[in-house]
C-alpha cells in the first residue's frame, strides 16, 4: 500500500492502493540460476509416468523401485517388481536387499506423505544413489498403471485430472 500526501499539512493524506502481481512479487530467477535449480530438482525427483515408461521398456531400466510403506500398505497395492523395505528397516536391511551400484527410486503413499523422502534420506546416508518418485503409489494408480496386491494384479482407469485419457501428455 502506498500513502500519498496531497494538499497542505493539515489535510488527511490520500491513500492509493497499488496492486502487486502475486506471481511477480518476487522476481523470477535469472535463466542460468533457474536452469541450475531445475536440473538439480530433476536429479532428486522423477515421476510415475517416467518410472512406468522405463519399467515397460525392454531391458534393465537401470534402477530399482523401493516401496517404503508398511506391509499392510504394500498388500493394498504396489508397483510391480518393487522391493518392499519399510523406512524403519532400511538401516538394517538395505545392504541385503539393494545393490549400492544401482540407483534406487523410492515411493510411499502420495504427495501428501513424506515417507519416500525419509526413505531416500536414509538410503543416501547409507551411500546409495536415490531419487524420489513424485506422486507415490496414489498417482501410480490414478494414472492407470498396473499394480500388484496380495490378490494379484489390478489396474484402475486413468483419472483424467492426472493423466490423458488417450495418448501421451507430451511433457
């Protein structure tokens, strides 16, 4: 808000409200800084579509997927081929279940859960290369990818708010 005085000292100041665009209240970073930030972000994160595409391609995807949730959650549904290792057990079991030379992609329930982040931190502290799968199991299922449950394989129709109904998103 801006206060502008008009008239003499005995008059009330005129109030002028200047609206600031909330998007540009803080100026965008310089292009080189932005590029460094987004490159770093991609070093730490991947998304369910990219993980699904890599797993569906012929050959070794070059990473292992790790579900860091409880056994009950795992039984409700998990990414096919994922390793089940709850975060609380990473310190004692990671070396037995994971190869330090193979990057690990962690996931938990969804974007409202920090479980995959805690699992990624635990693995990084043990010397593993790690990325977090954004969206977690929630978006895996919502985007229509096949998942496994204790009863077998299942798939839901893609949610049109999270994935294209037909074709690819193009991103």
